[in-house]
C-alpha cells in the first residue's frame, strides 16, 4: 500500500510540474504579445519615446519569464526571444521604424512557436 501512495504522489508531482510549466508559457505568451502590440502601435505612430519605455518594460518582464521558462522549455528558444528584445531598443533609439517592426515580428513569431510547442492540446 505504501508503494501505491508513493506512485500516486509521484504522478501528482509530475502533473503539477507539467501544469505549472504550461501555465507559465501561456502567461508569458499573453503578457508579451500585449507588450509587443502596444510597442508596435507606438512605432507605427512614430512615438519613439513611449516605445522606448515599453521596450524597457518588455525586456524586464522577459528576464523574469526567462528564469522560469528555461526550466520548462528549451533554453536556446527562450534566449532567442531575449536577443530579439535586446536588439529592438537600439533600433528605437535610432528611429529605424522598419527594422523595429521586423524584430518585433521575429520575436512574436518565436514566442508563438514556443507557446505552440508547449501547448498540451497539440500532444
């Protein structure tokens, strides 16, 4: 009977880890896409000062997510999104609208890919 309780405990722990990873990925996807869309709107409207502030917030938020996401998903994919975000700020400072939108699109695509890989419904 002790083995049964142990097995049930292991299954519960594994399920909790999987669910927490999935929820973390979903929350990161949702939050970052909101920031990306507001950043995109600011750049399209040539409001580069506001875009720079949003970019700073997005980078800080991503660093927080990166710590927990690297536990659950491939670290290289998480790092690629961070690299895209860090490339955006200098482009905003130089007011390179097309390049900023391109990097934002790339970051959003990587984030969508990451979220789709970790989606339980796909498996």
